[in-house]
């Protein structure tokens, strides 16, 4: 049986050379951190960006990337559609990245999306000639290292993958690759090159890196960069004294904190002085905490999230609770919401069949509460139209019919499904569902834990017609009819 690994264009490891590879020593990569990041955009830029965000001292930027990666890895998701289809689709996602799982695929994807201007790449694995389109459904998903991907601008073969394992270049058909990129350039010659979150923080991050380097120099006992002015001391005497001092430190095993270096002048009549002029000092009135807080806000702006996502705010003017809530909701609709939309569209449009639908569970408790309050207000407003109006002793007819009420509820309140609409619309939707059930099986919803929810079908209109007849005959009051109607709908949703 052909495996996903055999169908892939990647050669993650050559099984014939497992023993030989296991006996090899590790390869050491030495990166010159002093080089500037290449201008936007050249092939070297993404190499520099990857080294930059991993540089020692770039702790806050690294924490920001890590925070969003973990946020997405812990986020639930679900698949909805025919049981046979969603089961196969769930298996593809759960065993992505050659069996390492959804979490590994998502971690690599989000990291590349945030740190690489080229963005992140997926290989879609399926049958057929690897130089052409996929034959049949997608059988697997694997991450492609963006460092070895080249955007061509060709809509048929948009990506060229330069495999480092066998030094071969392979053009990828658009059905075999997914490109996820932040802020793709509108310039035609850029071939969808983007402008990632790390690129948007380079200048500010460099300030924090230099500050960290400055603090390290101050905390160490090594002399910082500067000019040392000696008086009444010959150069040879200084060199001899420095060597003696170093030998004594090694003898005493002093690596960080050293003993005091002493020096005696040659001419007692002349004072021996050593004056140090530093090449780099902090600006006057420099406030490290304020600088760090400003940097956090810049990083949050670049990543499109609320600053509280990265840094707990415990001092300073926080504003009202309402303002904090509004800022939180706005931020969640930017960076995180953008990534969610990009991944959902990629999976729904290019990975799983059209009869299934993938979505992230992005809601939290505060959002659930706000949504419930809004839906409750909408429901009460609409249902008030269904109550007879009375002015004095005169009763007026209902301003709307029961079908119009159902339409308004289904269109404005998310708790009510489309099946709650008028009969002619229900028949059309149910006919589609029945056709899907005949072909694939019952309509179900499956989440990232593999739990399957089967939709419970009811003929709500038929049940309500009976209740309406009881109301017309005076057997039940109007309030009971309304509660009965809502109860039937809520009962239907409680089975999901």
C-alpha cells in the first residue's frame, strides 16, 4: 500500500542511511550576528529574519511568537459534514506532518507566518504524478520549510521547492501546495511576497537588543567599549600588569567576579590616574520600564493583538473595564482573526471535500456571555411582535405572522437554524441534506478530540401546527404557545 511519505516530494530522511546518519556528529552553524538584515525584499532577508528573532537577547519578541503559537495549538476546532467525509478529513488533520500531528504542523506554520516574509507553505499530498495535479482527494498535509521555497509567480506552478536532502528542485502544482502569507505585496514583480510581523518590529527590537547588550557589559567585569586614558603609566607596564592579573584570575578560578586589579606608579611625585571614556552610554533620563512598555505596545501593534496578550498590565492608567474589553475585542479581530481566516480558508478550499466544513472554536467565556446577551435581546424584541396589541378595550391583530417571526429569528438570532425559516425554504435545504445523507451517511459534526455530534432532525413545523391548533381551540394560552415553540427549538439544539 502506498503511504503518504512515499507520495510526498519531500525526503525528510533516507531510510537506507538511518544507521549512517545516526553515527554522524552534529553540524554546527555559526551565524554572524553583526550583519544587518537584508533589505526588503531579497532572498537573504528571510534567512536574516530567522536568525534575528532567534538572537540572544530578543526575549520579548521570541515570547510573542511563542505565545501566539501556543494559543493556536491549544485552540479547538471542528469539522461538520457527512459522517464518512468528516471522519476521513479528521484523520488527515490528526496525522498531518507525516504522523507528528496537527499541533506540530500548526506550530511550524504559525512560526513561519509570523517570522518569514515569504510566509508559510504546506505540501498537499495525493496520488498522481508529482509534477502535475493531485488525482483524487488530498491524503496528507506536511509543512514545507519556507527557506527552501521559491515563489515563481506562475499560477499553475506557484512554488519551486529546492529540497536540501537530495539537492533537487521540484515545481509544485497549485493543487499540491498552500501558501499562507501575511500582507502579500500588491507589486506584481514580488510574486506574493509578504511583510511579516517580525519585519514590522525590526527597528524597535534592535533598540532592546542593544539595551540588553549594554546591561550585559555593565554586569560583567570586562571593560566596555571605550577609550582608556592612562597617566604616569608606560604601555609595557600596563600590558605586563594585565597579563599578571589574568593569570591570577585563572589560578583562582574567577570567571565572573574578579578581585581588584592594583597598579603602582613609577614616579611618586606624579599622580597615577586612569580615566575611562565610554563610547556608549544610556541617554539622560532613560527609563527602562517605560522603554519596555513602549516596545510591548509596538510588538502588539505589529502582531495585531492586544498588548495584554504578551504582557500583564498591572500599573499605569488602564482605562475603564469597558475600554479594556473593547480593546481586547478589537485586537482579537485583527492578528488572531486574520490567521484563523487564512487557515480555515486553506483547509476548506484546498484540503477537505466541499461537503465538509472546518472551523476553529475561537470563542471564550466573555464572548459567549456577550453573544448570549445580544441574542436574548434580539429574541425578546422579535417575539414582542407576536403578542397581540391592546389599546384600551380594543384588541389589535398580530402585526406579523408565525412564519414571519420564524424568518426573523432564523436570520437574526444565531441559536435558530435555517430550518426554522418558512416551509418553502426548509424543503429546499432538507432536500439537499437528504441527498448528502443518501450519498455519504448522516450529517455529523466532529471536533479536534474526535467526538462526533449527530444532528437531531425534527419536523418543527408539524409539531408547532398541533400546538397552534390547541391554542386556537383555547386549550393553551398564547404565552404557552410561544414557550412551547421556543422550547422545541432549544431542545433541538441541546442535542448538538
